[in-house]
C-alpha cells in the first residue's frame, strides 16, 4: 500500500532570503507566499529550540514543484553555506525543465551566476547544465531537444 501521494516541496535553508528568492524568480518560478514561523509547534517539528524563521515558497509555473526557502534568525547556523562539489554525499542539486536554456543561462550569468561545468547535449534528447546559485545551491537546467524525450 503506497503512503506517499505526491512530493510537496523541497526545503532550502539560506542566509540571504531575498537574493535566493530573486534567483529562483529569475529562473521563472513564481512566488506563492511568504511567512514567518516561531513557537513550540515549529520547535517540536524540526527539533530545534526557540526557532524564528522567515519562509518564502516559490513554485514552478505549472504548480507541480515547490521550493520552501527559509532563513533562520534563531538559532543561527555557525558554519555558513558551503559550495560543495556535485559528487558530495547528500541532496546535491535541484533540476528544472526549461524552454530556452541559452536565454536563461545568459540572463543568470549577466547577474553573476556561474556555470559549474558546460552546457552539453545528452543522447540527442536534452541540453543541460549545472549552475551554482546563491549560497552554493546547484541547479540543473534541462531543455528538451527531441520529441522522444520524456520528463
């Protein structure tokens, strides 16, 4: 019996919530809502004490995927963000299917975003690349180049 109905969102903790939000809006995601959270309920859910966080949720234009961007003012992270390599253990990247890979990459590079490697074609079905967003977040962009390609 399956218990999972669908994936709801992915949470990403950031230091600069405004910059991270703008980055994902530049990719074409849409702002769904913003809120602040604190209190015993959130402390109990995430296992930290005296939580105070601001949250912005962005979604893909078709509504099928969401990111919850959070900035904790309390407790603060003592280590800061790390720009880990793509092979580091753990959740390492977020992927989006896009319509115009070159235009998106040009726009983001003009705003200071860097490619991790190069734009490449995979088996005549996708053109794709990794970009490094704010605070080391790796985002894969994939553009379908063949009708046979599936999501």
